[in-house]
């Protein structure tokens, strides 16, 4: 009898253990359940940065496609995206609404450095992931101080390091003139260049000239920089001023090696206003495929992207780099959620986002992959150089990595 009782007790214990095991496999935080995952987003659908609104539209369409394919591990994505007009006070209001009223699981790919800076401390205090931000500031890569915040695209500092490596490799006699916006964006860039130049910075850099975004024209700065005898010009300017610089350099018949930030590579907004002839030969670096470039027509990833556009965003302007960007960001978010399995806790989302290895979204240039770690919250740290020729950007050379000393 005792043996029978002990067997029954053992069987009951085993059943309890098994039930607990099954229960333990599924873990949810606010915003996640057996049927859905609520993802929040704020975007500049209006205001001075409204051109970026297409990013949110692309992500919404991508998640719709995923839902039609059965969702992620059987769960549908409920994507809630609000307009903040690129205004920090409005961002604060919308993020609070997403977290406290809508009770989203996480906020994904929210746009803008000033806007996201305004809510970074709030996100981290609330322990709600501020994941894959749509901004190039290097400060999002600070897992010790802000463990709930992670950027997405290459930071300005990453790009600057890559330019510096290119200068060292191709122009050993470089006399470098740095022309930069007097703000966080410009200063981040200058810091990145100096990190790679190291001890040689003082001998390589012959001039550092900053401008204010309130200046109507930057022509006098360019005249001054030509006078320094520099043979390398690094153009760390937003589109309007980058175009002015290209135009003035051509007028002065100054012919330095001209490297320009990825922020200003738009053909329509920069190269055409500056003059296509004046823009000829300008260098930059990129990480995304250009959907309008015929070189990608047989590329498998681009075929998937074009099929997606055809079905879910018919009529969208594929020459707009924001569509390939939104697609890559959404694809990366889906990968992280797949890796989470049934452990849909906010802590696990950050853990999985920080353990991406060699992930290659369809719209990234071949060879560039997403890699993160517990101490590395910068997903993309590789770029490929490109040159403006005959009215378009031509990629060339090997993929360059941003590591210092790498």
C-alpha cells in the first residue's frame, strides 16, 4: 500500500513538474500574449522631417505581410504608430501614451535624435525597450548607462571612422580640412575621424571649420579652407549646406579629395541643386542597396523587396532610400522576436537584440551584416565606399569595418 502511495505521489509530482515546465516555457510581459505582440512607434508624419514618414508606412506594410504569413510563432503584430511632428514635447506625450495607455510591449525604430533623447531616460526608468532607433547618434550605443536603448543604422562616428581609414589608405600625404555642423552630429563625426587618426591627427588635420545652421551661406568658410592648402575636404554638413559646399568648391576650381556624409547623399536634394557636373567624383559610404539601381535587378534580396512593394505598397517610390531602410529595420525586428520564442519578456527582447550574429536583411549591401553583443549596441558597423559618377552613386572596393585598430 505504501509503495502504491509513493508511486502515486511520484506520478503526481511528475505531472506537476511537467505542468510547471510547460507553463515556464511561456513568459509574457505587458503587450505580449498567446495571440499578439503590441509594437509602438513614433514617426514624423508631419513637420520638418515628414519625408521620413515613409519609414513608418513601410514598417506597417511589412508587419501586415508577416501577419498574413501567420505572424511570429503564431502571434500577430499589432503595430501602433503615432505622429510626433519631429517635436520633442510631442514625442514625450506620444511615448507616454504608447507605454501607459496602449501598453505596448516595446517601442521600435522611433525617429530622430532630439526627439528620442527626450524620452531615453523615461524608457530606461520604465524598462521598456527603445529598440533599433532611427537616428545615427553614437550615444545609443551605451548599454551600461542605458540598457533599454539600442540604435539601428551606422552611427555618424562609425561612418567618420570609415572615412578616416579610407584617407589613411589612399592618401598618405593627406592635408585634411574638416568642415562640420556645430552640433552633436558634426562633433560626433570629428571625434570619429580623430579616433582613427590617433597620434597623427595633429599633423594630418590642417583645418577644422564649423558652421551654424542659421547661416544663410557658408561660402566664406569654403574660401578660407581652400586657402589652407588642404588636399582632402571632409564635408560634414546637412543637405542644404553640403550642396552649397560642392557648388563653391567647383566655382573656386579647388580639387581636393571630397568625402561627404551619408546624411547628404540624396541626388534630388543635394547633387542636382549643387550641379551634377560639380558633384562628379564626390565620395561617400553606404550600407543599403539602391532599389532604383539596375545592378541589383537579379539580386535575391532585392527581388523579395520588389515583390513586397508590388503587393503591399503599390505605387511607392522605390528611389526613396527610406523604403529599403524601413524594410531592413522591420525584418531585423521580426528576427529578434523569432529568437525570443515563447519568452516574450522585455528583458529577453533586449537579450536577443544584443545577440544578433551575421544577420543579413534583404536590402543591405552584400557582405554587410548585423552583429550585436551585450557590450555592443551598434548593429551596423560596416560600410562600402561609393563615388558619384555620371549622375549616380557607384559602389567600389571592399567593405570597411569601423573598429578602431580593425
